[in-house]
C-alpha cells in the first residue's frame, strides 16, 4: 500500500455517521496476485450495522429536504475527487482485487461516471398531471425519495458496484448503508474518504465492513427503518435475501448472475467478433456478470473464428496487475480457480477438446486463459456461470437452433451477437431473452444505459434515466371539491 500517493485514502475502519469506527477484531485483506496481506480492517458486526442504519435514518430528513441542485453540487464534488484520485483508487483496487491497473482505473472512471450522471438526473425527477374523470377533481403525481437504502456488493467491481447504487440513491434524496464484499473493503472505504472531502453530510453514505455476511445481511434486509434493499452478487444469495426482505415488504432490486451467449453468424465481421469476444470474455479474468459464458459459432465460420480467436487469446499477458504490460490478472481466490478447473475437467471428460490453456497458471490464484472446442449446450460448463478465463465454443447451423440454445438457461443478463444482415439483427435482438444485448459490440456498460437482467438474473435497472426509479416512490395526490 506504500505505492498509494495519498495515504489518507487507505482506511482501516468502517465509516459510520461521518466517523471512522474501530472494532475489536480485524479482517485481513490479501493481494490475490501475491498472497501478501496488504491491510487489516476493523471487523464490524451487527451492532455497528444498526448504528449505521440509525445514522442513515437521522440524516434522511435533511438530505431529502435539500434541493436537487444542492445534492447535485455535492455529488459533482465527489465525482471530481474520484477522477482526481483515479490513479490511487485504481491502485488500491488492483492490490485488493487483482485486475490489471488499466482496467482498475477504467473501473474508477466507470464508477465515477454514475456520480456525474445521477448528479444531473437528480434535477429531472419529474412528476405528472393526469386528466381526472370528473370536473371537480385534479390528479397530480409527485415522486419522493424512498428513504434509507441498504446495499450488499460483490468483490469483482469493488468501486463501481457501490457507485452505481449510491449515486442513484443519493441523487433521489435517499441515504445509504453499504456492506462491501469481505475480500475488497479498501475501495469502498477510499470512496467514503472522498465522500467526506466532497462535503456529503455525515450519515448520508455509510460503509460497514464485516465478515459476518449473514448477520449483517439480516439487519440490512429486515431492519424496519430500511425502505429499500439492493444487491449485486450471485443468484443463490440474491434469492435468500429477497425472501428475507419479504418480512418488512422492502422495495428490492437485484443484479445477479449471468450466462451470456456470444453468437457469431456466418455473415459477421470475424475480426470485430474476435475483438468483441476478447473484451466480453477476458476482462477481469472472466469474472464479470456480463462476461461471455458460451460462444456459439455458425459452422461456415467456425474454423476461421477459432483460429483468429486462439491467436488473440495467446497474446494475453498474464501476471500481477500492477506490472507493466499485464492484460489479465489472477482470479480472486484458490477456490475460484478450483471451481473453474472442475468445469473444464468435466467438459473434457464429456468430450470437449482443449485448444489453449486448460490448467492452473503460475500461482495458486491463476488459471490459464483457455479455449475449449467441441462443447455442447448440455455440458455443465454451458449451464453454469464460469466466472473465469475460459471460452467454450459451441458450433451451430441455423438461427432458430442458436436462439433456442442461447435462451435455454434460467439466466437473462447480457447477450452478444455478430451479424450483418439487418433482418437477422432485428429477429435475433428481439428473440434473445436477456436484459441487455450487444449487437456487433462486446462492451455494453455505461452510465447512460439501463443495466439489468430478466429471468433469474434479477430485477430493477441501474444507470440511465430509468435508474432513479428504484429509489423513488410515486405519490398520487387527488385534489377534490374544485367546483364553484
Ligand atoms: P456472492 O457470493 O453472492 O457475494 C456477493 C456479496 O454477498 C458479498 O458481499 C458477500 O459477502 C455477500 N453475501 C454472501 N452470502 C451472504 C448472505 N447469506 N447474506 C448476506 N450477504 C451475503 O457473489 P460473489 O461470488 O461474490 O460475486 C459474483 C456474483 O455476482 C456472480 O454471480 C456475478 O454474476 C454476480 N454479479 C452480478 C452483477 C450484476 O450487475 N448483475 C455484477 C457483478 C457481479 P462476502 O464477501 O463476505 O462473501
């Protein structure tokens, strides 16, 4: 952590009600590239979580009463500070999460973009007037912040998954309590330090770091003072958190797992398809929810695509994300490597062929960038989220066949396809049962676009003009007795 220029960004305590809280025990934060312990962070629990909820409740009245312009100004300060410290924030992120520095700095810009976007959207929370059924009435709709928001976020985007939620919540006038993933608390705490410097009032943005996921999760999903719960993580955990939220009927939004198909049709620009597959598959070592999970290639271009794709994947530089030239880092943990190795080994046993990689890499947290061919859509690798740097290639013959295979999953987050025929583009785009579709494009996330899934990939949308809806309540005002 000595590499960080502004050492005040390296925090070891939860941030509650505008102050830093120490606890009796510590969590060790490890660099996944080296196994080195890079920080010890106070391990908060249920009591601290309750304090944070109380602080957010107390802060709500004044924060929600601020004008949209006042909130926007403070959020804009926060955005400016994130961008001014992009290098330090990126380094902290790489050290605790593993992704290459350039990608980590990209995540900081991506996360900060939500603060900028929603600081502007805060001013556009429009209401409505509706023609009334009788002359003596008027119907008016206003939108109001929902209240205290609680969030639980994963380790794969330690900055952006928090920023994407907090920016919309704060812009709407809500206050916020987040519990970041145990493996990556430092990015969240650095964000809190900058929120404070930006002038975000005490209690509006709180970060509780603690390894009691279940206990803290129970408070955040069941506390009566929390109006909305938002989660990014696996579908399995998301399902149980939804049921916990039922006890107090919270508004819920879920960004869960994916199983993205990436389809290459015969008429595709193959070089563009290879470039798209590279970014959608190998970014963050394959550990993103929108990562390509299954590559479907039409028989006429199978050999050509596979050859070019193998060449591109071979050129990846695996290593420690802080080192110059590294384009793919470690996975988050040895157990994540073991899960990926099992999916690959099971596929080989079922008839898949390894054309590249297929083994653990240079350290216990590394797995070689891998390509498998002769995969079928019924192998476990095709219906599980791989969450690692492995590309299974599945051949297909026609459009109907590939659409049926692409949709044969309980997930529905992102899908990608490459084609040129305009009729096919519309048919396939409309036929894919996914919340987001990249058409001749492998990188689809940005603050202006609505991010989210269908089926068991979740509900609600983050970013875009739709992103505020999850943090607002609609109130209908009926004015009567207007006759003379
Ligand atoms: P995970 O196991 O579900 O963990 C996510 C978060 O939930 C972590 O903070 C974790 O805490 C916490 N958690 C785990 N069990 C809990 C419980 N019983 N109660 C309360 N909190 C609990 O997911 P992951 O493996 O870390 O993350 C990868 C998953 O996230 C993938 O499925 C990926 O697709 C999904 N994801 C989705 C999106 C999206 O926008 N749709 C974006 C990114 C990731 P600990 O850190 O202490 O375990």
